[in-house]
C-alpha cells in the first residue's frame, strides 16, 4: 500500500525547502529518510516499503525543488543541520527517527550534535567522513583535485574522478593520482556545459568529506546513534568511514543489505536490495522507545 503524499515548503535563511509526507504527522513517530545531495526522489522505493510509518523525505537546499536564494556557493553540514532542525519544528516538534544516507548521514551527525532532542534514533548509513581515515591526507588531495577539475573542465571530468574514487576498495596510497579517465566510460558527458553549481561537486563535496564530527556532543547526546554500513560495500571510503565513526562512538557498525545505495530500487539505475534493507531498518528502529515523547 502506498500512502497519499502531501508536499509542503518552509522558508529558511537563503532557501525555500520542499518536503513530502507519506501518512499523517501525529499518528506516530515520523521517520525521516534523508540524503545529500540525493533528494526525496531517491527514497521513493524505501518509503513505499514502510507503509506502517509516517515517512518524511525532503530535498536539501540547492537540490531539486529546494531553491537557494543565497547563490550557489559551497555548503557545510551545519547549514543542512539547521534546515533539518527547522523541518522537525514545522512537523510539530520531535523526536523523530532518521535514516540518513551518505552526505545526509554527515549532515545528520552535525544535526544531532546540536539538537539531540529532535531525534530519537539516527541510523547514519555510510557517512563519507574522510577526516576519520588513516589515508585522510591522500583522500583530501584527491578531493581537491576533483574539485579543481570540475571548476576547470566541468561536470563530466569532475564526476568521472568522483565515480572512480568512491569505487576504490581500500586505502588510497600516498601520492595517489587519478589515471586518465574518459567521462564516456561512466556514461557522463564529455562536453563542458559551463555550469558550476552542481549539488555534489560544486556545493557539498568538500564540506561533507571534510567535516570533523563533534565526538563529545555525539557521545553525550540523547539521540541513539547507530552507524551503519553496507554488507557489499567492502573497504570503499564511505564504508571505512562508517567503521571508523562507529569505533569512535564505542559501538560496532550495523550491517545493512547491499552497497552504499542498498535502499535504492530503480532510482538512478543503481538498484540495491530495498526489501531486505527495509526489513533491517525495522529491526534497528524496533529497539527504540515507542512513545513520541521519547520515554
């Protein structure tokens, strides 16, 4: 069964944020499914597999329907954290449950470090925190090269480097350099369209991967933080970062079916294992308190 979807907006400094609600807010603890730069459309399959929950999805500022009025410069996880706090306020206040993926998981860690009362349980799935890894210097250099390439040559060349790097299974070696890459081999355009406002490469890449979590705040927050990784993710950067983040919080990572996008159905042509992923998410959230009050 698919719930009726209602779409709303709210104003935030420098942006109008658009969000969708499946179900009725107030019937239970809402479940937010968030990514970055992935917007609401990436969570359609997973949301429809959770008909028992009121599910909220949104487009982060600068993505899809959430239009920025402050230009197209780079964003920080704290910028998104402020938007997520405002979203919970317009929903009627917390706590909510959250499944956050990739850059959305980084933003959610920044959010609960500042507003722990907003969130009952956070499942932070593969936050790509390069700062936590032993090869962080090589990763940082590769990310800077990626950003320079995007600014110089456009989306095809920049994204080719991104796709290559996120697929590396293991640590980057000291002095890592990208091999010659043809955007066409990744289904990317070779022509430079002249734009430099891409939500990933132009706005969020450096802020997300360069974020340093507030470990003291995360260890003391009232939010139950569950760091997760994909069973099929191997030793890719985001999965290694999930392992490192869990260790810093004194926990083991929760293993979810599939890869980095294990919750995806037909979205983006990168199908995961959405049905078992939804089942695992239910298991993880089931240990949380059942009352909206957080008791």
